[in-house]
């Protein structure tokens, strides 16, 4: 099957919505947070640990898997699910974002056919096109594939973005034309920066192509303000169909997940929980904390007494700090488990709040506590 | 309780023996391999994963825990077991080996009172004495503590070793006199390099002090030949009591475990399985293999079809190679699980071989296969 989104309840006072998404690997509730498994591994964790923190869909990066080990090897191993042993649904991005952010020396040559760039690994000349991106994703055999889009920097001019949006729509068409995996859904991506008319145009034209779901892209760029991010969502959502799932790409700060949900987003992904974990940081209800801080040296309390994750059930702050300050990889692993669970639990609570028409009260309560002591 | 060793069966043709060791945390069969949790963590693994590979006793390093986080913090967290969440028995070494191998610039000043040296972390002046080592281990609250010994280099002269053995015996006496943890066993350590008379003297004098078990030390030094290692065991074992457990420190190559068992050793420990894992290497029945080798790129077979570990049950060689070559920490973790399981399984098979009086046949069969293709 492809995927099927069922809208169950619209929030009374906001655009927030509660729904369900049916996939090849089970049905999951939305709003949902997707952990990121860049190279077919959510850094340091096993699939069982992801299931343990109630993961649904996870994300893997087409660009990284194309370069290493190569999509043919993943296909030879039976596709992404068998390759990485994840028994839940997997979404792959298009590679577009990485081409623009990781290309060697940030040099790329954007042509109508696609993007010429040098590999960040060995400098090899590469060309990624809409057709190539879809062909790779077809072979990876993810449950949801993304259209190849241009991700312009936050500094791009209106004129540039206008042309870019047009090209991204032409690319989406070309990708859809060659997509040929009957078990894989294909999403379109809305671009247009912080401009209302461009977002509107991009959304309407992309929806005309009739995708299985829609993403809002170009919102997690370096230098973008939160206001521009929220505007981009607000300008896009009204033109997306109610009966299709909506995915905000690359967003994972708790406040942004809450603001995204309130504006009508169903799915989020971000490397943040695992990245900050490797740097010794953890999400808590009272804000982010940093285990390099000496105040945790003799702290025999749990990271969060109310958290149900493996880390909080079994370890003290003093032990986690010891692992982090001695560079033991178990430290980053324990914090990754907690941080992913934290964001997934946040979406669970947001779902409850939508069901009870308490989403604004929930936001107020959560953020008041969260922002008080955050580092 | 302290510990209790029960000798169940002596091998017919060799000194190998099968027995059981009763501890505060359950009874375990010997010969046994102990995984090493240097800083109160067996690198990258959780306690549940250790139980999953059938670990019994594990080892933690007194030197490392003394420096970070400090024994008082471990004690405040309820001792090593609670600190690291391991529900099996834990042995701590004395810190002696690390003082001699890790001291900054390899400089140390060995006096009768103890060893003056500089911390390898911050260059701080430190003094480790027999009394201090025992006091730290008492606070760590391991199940088995080791006497503080001098670990001379493999290049040490006979004259040097003679004096060193005498001093280690005096240190053992001093440590025993201050040991005061009623739930902790204390082992003596036999030294003496490759010299028959020194090993004999060291063993006899150490046994006179009546420890709960005996270690053979000074055998895993840089530059020591395998022949010297085997001699050191052969010269020590005859003078150790039958009713006490025997532990060969720092040894973990499969061939050395087999040769040690044949010579009458009950317990082994080594960082080898986790260290080679981080470098992309795995033990197999056909010898060590290296996942950096391109031949595993498209290898969809398991690491070892006959192995019951989590890694072999769930992943292909192609996936492990992908993780290793992209520096994903899950790669080292999966190989650590397999490598530890490999050595523990080896000791399980050695126990069966002793029970069936087939230990020499087992050695022949194992090593013929293992040595054929080893890297």
C-alpha cells in the first residue's frame, strides 16, 4: 500500500488537528515526531530502542545512503527496512537539502536538469536530478519518498525564490512521472521562503500534482527567524488538502513543534535530540540542561523523575555526567534515548490536548515551565 | 558474603578445571571471561546487553574511577552496582597496572609507601598506596577487590623483579590489614616475570597471607612473548590452593584463554573484544575479520550464522561494514556485543570440554579453524 491519512478531529480554536496515518508497517497517530536515522541508523541506537521510546515513522537520508553504501547495496540487502532492521515505517528525504548544505566548498551548479556538485566525502563530481532522487528512493524502498526540491538559503531574494519555486514545481512533476514503487508514497514539497504569495503559489501548484502528502520545506535554514518559519507555515497550510498529511521538514525544538502543531502540521523530524545528546545536553520539562555543568557531579536524582524512558528508569544524573565528561559513548546513547522520548511524549501530550480542546492551555503551561531555566 | 569457589572437576590430561564461584550476585561457572568496564561502563553497552551475552563477573578499573568521578561520588550513588546499574558481580583491579602504564610521561616514583605519579588527565601529583587502593575499592563496593601490586615491564631484570616481588608481598600484607568491607572478597596477586623461582616464591608467600582468591599478574605487558606468559602461569599455578579461584589478569586472545584454561586458570579479563570492535574487527570461528575490508561491502550473510548474539541474529555483514566505514557508533556497539559473546561462548565450550575430558581435542579443533584465515 501507499499511505492513508485519516483526519479525526480538528482543534476548536487553532488549526491543530489529530489524525491517524496508515502505513505498510502499522497505523500511527499524528501529530508525530520522527527520529532521524541519517545513514540508516539513528545515531547510537538500535531499532529496539526506537520502538522502546514509541517511535513511529523514522527518517533516513537519501543523499547519505546514495553516497555510502549506495542504493544498490541497500536494495541487495532487501531494502532499507531489512538493511537497518527497523520494523516500523521509514521516510526518505530527497537529498535536496544535503546537496545544498553539504556540497564540497558549498559549490553547486543548479541547472534545469538538476544540481551538479562535488561529494563532501571525496570531491567526486556528482549530479542529482529529480529522476535520480526518485530512482534512489525507489530502490531504498522507504515507505514515503520526497520530491526533489531546491532549498535556497534564508538570505535568498524574492526574485530568486520566485524562480526557484517554479523550478521546484517542474522538478516535482518530473519526479512524479518516473516514480514507480507501488508500496511507496510520494510527497510534494512547498517552498517559497517567508513570502505569502510564493508559498500560496507553491502550495496550489504542488497540490495540483496530487501527491500522497505535502511537506513544508525551506524552514530550518541557518539564519531563518522563528517568525519567518511560523509565517511560512501559516502561508502554506490553507492551500493544503485536509485529507492529506502535512510534514514540516527539519523542525524539532519543542516550541517549534508546538507552534507547528497549532498551525496545522502533522509530522516533524529533526536531528536535534541525538545531536544535543552527543554534546551532553538533555531536554527536560524545565528546559534544556547541560551535563558538563559541575552541579550534576553528585546529583543522585534521575534526569526526570516523571519520564518513562530507559535512561530515567535506571540511571542518576551523576552517572550520566560521569559518562559525558569521560567521553563514554553510553552517555550520548542514554541521552539520545531520553531526548527522543521527550519529543515523542510531547507529541503524545499535544494529541491529548487537541482531543480535549486544550491546545493553547497546554502550550502556555509547557512553555512557561520550559523557558524558565533553559540553557 | 565474600565469594566461595567450588572445584567440581579436574581435567584428566591437563590442569584445566571446571568449577563454580558463588558471589553476592549469583553463582557462575568457571572457566569464565570477564568483560572490562573501565570507567563503570563496558564501552558502548548497557548492563542489559551484558546480561544478554551471558556475562557473569565484570571488571571495573579503580584507577579510572578514583580519578573520575571519584570513589566518594560512586559511594554516594550506592556503590558501583547501583552507579552503573549492573545487577551481576563486579571485580575491581587495584589501580597498580594503570599507575604503571598510564602515568603522565610514564614517570613514576616507586617508594616503599606507594607510587608517586602524575595524573594522565591533568598532570596533578598523586600517590597511590596499598592502603589507599583498598580504601577506594572498599568504597566502590565491588564484590572482589585486588591487592595493590607493582607491575614491572617485560624488560625488567631478574634483580629488579626479585625486589619488586618482595615489595608486592609487603604491599599485599598492608592492604589486607586495612581491608574492611565484609561483603567484598580480596585477592592476592602473584608476580615474578618469567622466572620459576620468583613465581614460586611469590605464590607461596602470597598464599600464606590467605586471600579469597589468587591472580597471576604481570603477564599482559607490552613486549612479553606468549612463551613467557605460559611459563608464568605454569610456574605459579602449582603453589596456588585448589579450593581458591585463579584469575589471569588482562588476557583475552582466544588462544591465550585456551592455553590458560589448560594450565589451570579459572577467570580471564581483557579489553580486546570491545577495543577491536571499535576498530571494526570481529572474532569469528575462522579467525579475526576486519570490516574495513571491501570484500564485505555487498556481503548479505550474517557475521556468524551459528552465533546466538543480537548482532548475528539481526544484521548482515554489509550493514555492519556500512556502519564501521561511516564511523557510526552503532557499528562498534554491534561488534562489541558479538566479540564479548564470542569469548564467553568460548569459555562455555571449554567448560563442556573439561566435563567431557576433551580439552586437548577441543583446542586442536578450535585453533586449526581459527588460525587458518586470521588477519
